[in-house]
C-alpha cells in the first residue's frame, strides 16, 4: 500500500493506492482544508486512523469497552505503508519544505519516522503534477492549440495557477521525460502594454515585489479586479456585495463568464492575457516544442474563456518567435487529481525500488 498527497495552500488531498505498474484509482481519497491544521502530520494522523464505528458489547465485556484505547481508534488496525510521496506548494530542499502559502515545515525524514514508512519523498507540487501529466488520458485534456511538435522529442512545460502560480519543465533524457521543479511563478511581472504598466504601478503600491503569482492566481484575479475597480470606477453595487460576502475570485469569474458585469469581463480578459503571456515566456525558456500544459484549479473553471483566443494570442505574441510559438501544442489539464496521480506514481516506484 502506498500513500500519495497533494499539499496546497487551500486544501490537502490524500489517497491510498494499491499501485504496481499501471495507473489505478485510489482505494481511499479524502480532502482537508489545509488552514484548519497546524501541520501535515496532524492531517496524516486523522487520515491514517479514521474513526471506527462502535462494535456491539459482548456479554463478557464491561460497559465502556477498552478504556486504555481512544474510542475513535481502538478498533483501527492501521495501514502498513511501503512508501509515500507528497507534492507540496513550495521549494523542496533536501527532502524538506517550508511551505509558501502555509505556516508549515514538512520534513520527509520526520514523517517516515513518525508513521513508520520506509520511504518518503517530497516533491514540489508542480513537479508532482508534471509526473502526473505523463499518466493523463486524452479525455482528461482540452486542446487550446494543436501545434506541430517535432518528430524527435524535446521538452514539455507546465504552468498552473491556483492559490499561487507554479511552473515546471519536463526534459527528455533519451528514454523518458524527467520533471524539473522551479519557482518561476515568483519571477518579476513584465507588463506588455500601457494598461499592464498601470497594473504594475498599482500593485507596487501594495507589494515590494510584484511577481507573476501576484496576478496569475486566485488572489491575483481579485487584485486585477480591484485595479480596474479603482481606476475605471465601474463596479456595480450588487457585485461588490457578492464579492464581500463570498469567495472573491469565484464571484468575479462567474460574473465575467456569464456576462453579468463589464468589470468582471474586463478582469477575465486582462487576467487571461497575462496568464497566456507568462505561459509563452515559460515555453520560450524551456523551448518546450513538445507542448505546454496548463494545470491548476483555475484553468478548468475558466476553460470557455481560455478557449476564446485571448490566452493563445498572448501566448504567441513573442515578436520574431510568433511562428515558433504557434507550433507548440497547448493543452489544459481537466483532471483535478493530476498532482495526486503524479505523487502516487513516484511512491509506487519507490515501493518497488531496491533497498538502499
């Protein structure tokens, strides 16, 4: 049995798999709100020792059962794990991560010791998603650009906006694609026109460093909306009230996709254009002729917007390299469990590796 995890700033997904060589569905999958816990270990304790229903009292058993064991775990036999892998939103150095959008420190060695797991591997969340990309089926993807990839394999790129912005590169080593993590989402935002220059100035009044993640993320969509609100003064009262009472990025996206408010539509236009531009930047840096994958939680929810041409126009707008950009396939990942699949594939490989 192996354990896989996708640890994000908003939610943590954990799953148990009986994975050998081929992709399989999880035996058990649970999602946790990350902010409700002080550490990953707290979530693991809850996940690995789930509450058990009380068994009927037998005639020889005193009322109250075995008082030496906690009531919620006394009948749990536990789970014996051969390996575990966790994709985490943050840089992983020496199998340890200080998470970017959570006040956690995750240490693979400490988890292995506490939960008696022979092998525990931590990955950057985009590295985990990159491994998952290699297991996706065609029906789990939406095509933004068919492209014309070369016959000889080169490289792939992955960009994913959610609570933050992640990026990764997959290079071909002659036998398989090898994911390489990065923290490219924290690179400096580079405006492309006068409106984006004004957006940069607006955000610089709030942040010492304006990265792409400040814009291409859930909070970033809200920041784009606030910029337009404060400069165009065209926010309808009903939308302001919905944003205040609900989830701002979700409310803005819904109003924009349904054409209910001009400011929401403008927000999606600007957000999508900058998303496409940064995806193109990553594609150039990786020379990802084999294709670019767009992942994360935002893209599937904005798929109609991503397919209207705004994203690809910005993606290919690279001057003399426009023709090269149009040759790159661009696909949106529609499977929300891709990072979990990637972590499971790595854990499965660890469980079958020779003992160190």
